[in-house]
């Protein structure tokens, strides 16, 4: 069924015909909804009219759409418009492998990486109960960056009639396009013998086709051919493969692999594509044996004398060769070179609380977070390219990008979630909750270990998603585990131990995953990484430090020494460092020293007009206005690790209130006599809510302690209850209430599988406003307190940080764009009006705690405004090629 350019199928606008085959015509189309190009496979009209076949096809398509692998072209969905039925697929640019082979044999060093990726894709599909059935060079594309995409996975079955033992429909081309001779021959040439006979096939048919494709790549010629379908099928079933046509430099292991793949009897054939993948990986790494043992055996007693003589000659030659080799000068080290990757003139690196740059394991791709204004996005730049491209779906404020071991995926955190996206584009996948990220590492076993600022230990999750599992627990005197990295064998993980906000004096630890045994390696460092040169590197005070390290014994072997100086840290003293390296020796880092940003305190009226306070620019973070509006309790990030200060508005003075540990998230009691705040100290129960007299007299008193970090508290109007949110391993962020009189034992108020946070009491104490993710994004809700009762959705387009007016007649909250207000009526029943925007507020800091408050008369908002950052411009990334050579000279490893 031909479709004219410009035709619309739902949100897809047809651009041009790409090709046609037995399974329909393929068109390039534009997804006008997601602003991307896709491929539309328009099904044959006769097929689309067949109700039963269409219903079975839709069932199969759902299974195929679940495949998620970097080497498999994704299926996005089905679309129909009148009589047209189309499969929406990932558009893969570039020539297919058949076009490449027409230019001649594929060199071994190019063919084996292609074959490895094809085997990886087939292995993954088989594990998910999908057989390709039509694997051939025309269904394999190799992109410009070397990434392989296998097309049409499983469509042979989805588009065929129900197969029978005597039916030839296992080849969709044979059954659906009997007049298209070229296509028929192309498919038949890659059929397994049992498939050519019309028998039921399993995954071993794909193994046969894989062998045929690999043979054709290496020789540049088809393994089986004929002038007719019958001749081609006869060739498949009778002709012996001409292994002598393989290149003379073909490794014996590859010849043996082809023999095993091309066994005509399925039971004698290689049984799993994963075995082929492993063997090719071993050859590429040099781990495969040079020749099968059987080939090295003595084949005849009659030749013993000849073999012994030859053996003596070989031994003599080997001895001579060894002497020559010892006298030959060693391969000179590769020169170290440096250059700068500049950003566009209007862009800056973003996400400074965590790592902003990541280098792929093979060093060919650089990912970084950059943007303009208040928004950022992940960009990907091939190291041999002059341009970077944005990755669709990462818009907003992503942080902490990291690569999968094969370099085909990028993990990152955004909108309170841990996510991943293919480097070649496509849909972004959400794996789990991930608020306040503090590092992640992707292991070879497809497990991701990550740290969150509101969960003290490390967690782990499958790279396919699921429920996170606790990996590490705090030891005595510890406050948090951050910045993990897998060691190469995947059996142990490095991480930093510190207290939230106090990572200057963190320690470096390593923990075995099988036994749980742990060892402290370094005291006074953060952001640990293992380097294949045999070094442990870490970050301290603007410098990458290095020390010799035995990865098998998990033991430091020498004294640490500086490796690279002038490397930027993350802001907020969270222990991050702005560098990354590849397994082949390249280093990227952000230069300079980034100090805490300076901010000012400003009044903003309901129309958005600013009036600055006389308070000096400082590193303000969280604030709370006293009931009479004359004093401000505010956190300062500097001097580290952060403390609560009191700013007197009429007098214009700033005085420190807390002096120990990390203190943040201040809130006044209704009588104005005390400040309640969160405290983080080293130790398993070092997180607490405490209070202290607002005039600084008396000692700090703990109200409660917690294994997890309590945040954003609110005191009821009568001063008898305190609401806060904290993280639970089972249910995420929940809202708790603790009495301020008597036993002070916290009790859960709202505990669901979703995240509930930012609780705030109404002035009369009868209602509690909060934010929740139950709808899929943060929205503002109100519930009766202490309950029971229903709940009311207040916001309409997302919201955070709710706050009541002092008379309880309005509820304010943050939206993405500004300050919102909602009129509230509580008598005779609760009613909320439509939200309205008071003013845009993008220029005001939006943090994770209370960063605005309302004047007693409800006419002005006290807010924190970001001013020009001190330090570097954040517009370049430094690159050092062959950095490992320099590292080995600076910090030699022990012999």
C-alpha cells in the first residue's frame, strides 16, 4: 500500500519512501508530537484486512515492543488511519550491512566488533523468548559511530501465518511476496536447513543465520546461492561451506566458531548466541586460545620423527626470537596531549552539586550537562567530532550522567528519578526514585549501584528497573555513603564515607559484594575511582590524588601523591568532583575552584517588584521568617559545613546561632522563642531535629533522632506538634508527626508508595498541606489534621513548597515558572479556587528546603535570589589524552 508524502497517520507525517520488501513498505516520517524522525513500516493491504492475522500481529508486536537493547532497533507502537496499518519503529540512519559487503570483504578488526554486537542482540532477544527468523545483512545496520542496530526482530513470525510442519511460512518473504524473486533469494540464503524444510524453528535457526552473516562479512561473498529459490534452498541443505575462502588471517577460534554455527543438525550446532558473543569478546581482548588443542595434537605416529625435528627447529627459532625480542627497545609510551572542549558562547555547564561530565569507557564519547538560563540538558559529543548533540528527553535539570560498561547507555538523575537513555536516542526510561543523587555506577552485570542524599547507605537496582535493594548500611560514627564505583571484576565497590555536607574529611572504603566485608583505604578524601594502571584515585581540596592499589587484594600499596591539580569540586560540600576518565587512558575535567554561590535576601511584592534587604550577599540557602516579621532564621553554606544564622531586619545584623555539625532547614516556633532545625552528625543515628532559643541562650536540645534525614519541618499553631518528611527504605519519602510534649515519639501521618514531602500546618492547625508524586509529578494537596478525612488537589500544573498565609485564606506554592496563589475556604466545607500566578520566579533560588516565607500582612514574600557566581565561567572542559602515561610517571606503582 503506497502512502504519499505529507500523509498523516496520527501524529506521524510521512516524509519519503525508504524501501519496500516482502513485509511491507518502509517510510521516513516525522513524529510531530515528540519532534523526532521515525520509520513507519506500512503493512500490506491484504494483511491489514485479515482480522485474525492482524489480531495475532498486535499480540506479537506487544512482545517485540518490550525489547530494550542498544543493538536492537526499537518498536514504538502501532498506528492506523483508515485502511492503513503501520508499525512505528526507531529510524536508523546509514547503510545496511549488505550494502557494506557489496564493497568487498569486511576487515577482521571491523567485522568482529559488528559480529559481537549482533550476537549480543540475538542473545538478549532469545532470553526474552523472541527469535528473529530473518537475520541477514539487509536487516543489520552499522551506524557511523560503529553501533550496530538489528532490524525487524521477530517480525517474521508476527507477519506470517501460523506455521505448520509442512508450511514454508517461517520465511515471511516466501509466504507473502512470492513474486519478489530478489527478496526471496535474499531470505532463503540465510535459512537454517530445518527452516528451509518448513520445520518448526527455535533459537538455533538464528545461530545458523549468524554464522552465514559472519562468513559473508569475512569473505565478501554469499555462502549459499542459486538462480532460483529451489537452487538456493538446495545449496543450503547440501553444499558444504567453503571455509578455505576465509581470509588467511582468520583466527582458528573464528574458523571453529563458524563450523559450530553451520552444523546442519541442530543438536550439534552451537546452542546459544551468547557463546558466540563470549568467544568473540575473548578474541578481541586477546584471551581466546590461538588454536584448538585438538589441532595441536600429534596426528600420526608415522610422522613422529618429523615432528620432533620440527619441534627442535621451532624451539631454536623461539630461543633466538626471544633473545632478539629482549634486545629490541620497548614500545615507546604514547605522548600525552591536552586540549579544551569549549561550550557555545551562551552555554554553561550545569548541575554543579554533582558530576557534570562523563567519559565513555572506550573514551570515544563525552557526555556533559549544559544549558542556558535555568535549564540544562545532557549533550553527547564524539571525541573525533567538533560538535555536540543534545539528547532528547533529558531537558530540564539532569544531573550526574554516567555510562553503561558498553558505552551504549547513559544513566542520569532528573526530576527526583534515576533514568537511562540510549546514546543513539529514543525514549528515556525511568528506573526508580532518585531524589538528591550522590553518585551512581553501572556494573558489567547490568546492576546500578547508586547513592541518594536522603538515604544514608548505597542502594542497587537492575539496569532494567525494579525495586532498589539496600547494599550498604552505616557503621558506627558514619553519616552517609556517597560516590560509588564498581571495581573491574564487579565483585567489590568503592565509595566515600562522610556526613551530609561534611565531605572535606571523608574516608574512602571498599566493600566486597559477596561477603559484605569492608575496609577503609584512605582517610581524608572523597570521590574514589580505580584506574587500570593499578592506582586508586580520589579527590581532595581541588586535587586528584593517586595511590598504588592492588585490586585483587583490595589493598593500598603506597603513599598518596598529587596527580592533577586545579580540578573543580561540586558545590555544597557534598563530596563530588568534576572529572572522569576512560579505560583506555583519557581524562576529562572541569578546571577551577567553584565556590558557593552568593545570594541575596529580597522582598518581592505580589506584582513581582523587588526590594533588597540590607543583608550582605552570602551563601544563603534555607530561611524562615519570625512570626512578627522582624527576624530571619537562615542557613549559610559557608563556612562549611553549614549553620543557622539570625538576621535582624530592623538593625541589619547577622549573628550565628549554631556552631556544631551541619544545621539546616530552620523553622520558628509560633511563639517566636525557638528555632527548630535539622542536624547531621557522624554516626548511625546522627540525624536529628533539634531546637534552640532564638536569642542564642542555652544549649541545643534534641527533639528526636533518626536513622534517616528528617527535612522541612512545620510547627502547629498551638506549638504541640511538629510535622516533617523523611525517607523510609520501604516506602520512600513519608510525612511524620512528632509531639513536642511528652515522649516525643514520631508517628507516620502519610505513608504511601509515593513521595510525600514539604508538610505545613494551616494557621488553625486543622489542615496539612503537602506535596506528593502520586499523580506522576509533584502536586500540592491538603488533608484534614489529624484526620481522618479526604484530600483535595490544590495545584493544577505541578507544585512544590506549599505555605499558608497567616490568616489561612490563601495557600501559596512554587510552580516551575513562578509563585502561585490559591484562595481557600474552610467553612462550611473545604473549597479551593483555581490557582493563579502572582509573579514569575525563575530568578529566585528553588532548593529542597524552605527558601521563601510570607510577611505577616501577606503582601510580600521574603526570598533568596541568586547573584553572579564566583569562580570559573563553567564554559570549558579540559581533555588529557594518554593521561595514564603521565599518571604512571607521577605515581609509580610497586613492582
